[in-house]
């Protein structure tokens, strides 16, 4: 059984002495299994609809989804519209953000014939799982979640809503409603996956009577490259320092022209000591499919302006077909709506089957 390794990520030191974490080791083993037998995996992944996706998303997760899809892994992609309700600005533009996400997915090659794209709010049976799930996790466990703590600190809200506090349990419902056994995530989502595994395990123990109703899904940790925004801080839509997939070639050139570099003319790739320059080099190398050291060497003494030209050219060439596809799909709103309608219909059928099974297991079928 692929899910039977009994790993408790929260109990592991993040990085052991040899520098490779247990999750990374496990992810490497899973990659081998995926290549050998993609049919045994069901992937659930998704995003919050907070705006257009950028290159950090692309190289962090989007390209990995398309890769898994193309390997033949079954995939569901959730647009987590209930997860963003605490953010007023976002909630006021929900439809627009949801449609932007669909467009970004289609543009990068997520294929609705093979992948199910759906929204939280349209799947009542998924949301109903939250109630029994909340009974299986303690307030203390929810309070310990480092990612939620961080988000609460960042949001600078004077009080924390119940939704914010409990969303990792809701995310467990996102993952378990379809019995996904594989969740491609970045490091920040690992605590949530641990909540999901805990809830699955406890549900099975408490109600399953020896039958595992839910799998304990594995994280597939992708080696996301650390791309900084053009101002040298974390790339993020709200900081105006991110190159979105949808941006025009001119907007992209302008952002890169204004990017932060440093005082040394000779271009090198040294992420630890020259983060801004190295991030630009890395971005070019990802778009060119080449080694960052080589990219840096090719520019050498020609300095920051040559580096920026290289990056602009590489990014715009790389994104051109994605942008063309996006523009094409954007003209057909009917198609976007249909992708969502079909996805929601499929997800609803899966969720209903799971909820029926959950209620039967709990002796709550009346
Ligand atoms: N919390 C995730 C994020 O902020 C989005 C998300 C919601 C998600 N539900 C999920 C990711 C289920 C993976 C699985 O990006």
C-alpha cells in the first residue's frame, strides 16, 4: 500500500543531518511509483482564487500538474473559493478571480477532458464532510498550525475568524472527498496535509471498524525554485513585483527593467550572497531550460542591463504561446463557464458517493 508508511510529518525534524527531509525522500520514491504506475494515483491540488497566477506559480506548481496529467495520473483541481472569504477585497471580486484561474489553467495546458476543475462552493457534499471532520481534530491542534499562525500574523486582522482558524480541516475535506492519495504541495502546505492525514486516520479508527474509508494521502513535494519578485522580496500578486502569465510582453519588459540588482557588474549565480541577481538568472534559465551557472557565465561582464535583456527575451519567448492560448480562451466566456459546470458536476457526483459512504459508516443513514 502506497499510503501505509505511517509517516507523521509533524514529528520529523524539518531537515535531518544529511540535508534531505523525510518528505523529500518519500517524494522521490513516489516519483518512481508514478512513472511505473500512474493509474494508482489520484491527485487533488488547487489554488485560492486571489488573482492571476504568476511565474512563481508556474515553475512552482502549474508545470508539475501538467506533467502529472500528461503522465496519466488522474487529477482534480480545486478552486478554493470558500477559503478566501475572509479576505474582503478578494471576496468582492470572486467571479473574476475564479475565471482568471480557469484561464490560467487552460493556458498552461491543464486539459479539462482529463482533469476536473471545480469550485468549493458548488459542491455541497464536500462541504458537509467538514462537520464530522471538525469533530476529529482538537482546538489545540488547529492552534498549532504554523501556516495558519503565519497567515494570521500577516493579515494584521484584529480578530481571527472561525473560517480562518478551521480552514485546514476544510482543506482535508477538499482532499478526502475524492479520496485523493497524492497532493503536490509546497513546504507551506505540509502542516495542512498532516491535518488531513490525522483526520483520515482518526475517521478510519473511530468509524471504519477495520475498513479504511479514507486513504492517508501523501505529499508530493516539488522542488520549487525560489523565485523572488522584481523588488527582491517574495514574489506575490499583492506586492506588484510578479510577472503574471497574462501580462503583455511590454508590461513584462517594464517590470524586469525596474528589477532590483546589485552593485557588482560581473553577473554570477550565487543565490545565498546575491539573491536578486541570482533570481533573475534563475528565471532566465528556467525559461531557457538551461543551467543557471551557464546563463550567468554567458552574460559575465556585460552587467545588469544585459542580464535584464536576456531575462526579458527568455520570459517573453517562453510565455508567448501560453499568452496566445490565454487570450484565445478569454474570448469565449461560455467555454470557461462550461469547464466549471462540467467539473462541478463530476466533483459533485464523487462527493455525493463519499458522503453516502461516510454517513453509512457513521450509522447516520435515515
Ligand atoms: N491552501 C491552498 C493554497 O493556499 C489552496 C488549497 C485549498 C489546496 N484546498 C486545497 C491545495 C487542497 C491543495 C489541496 O494554495
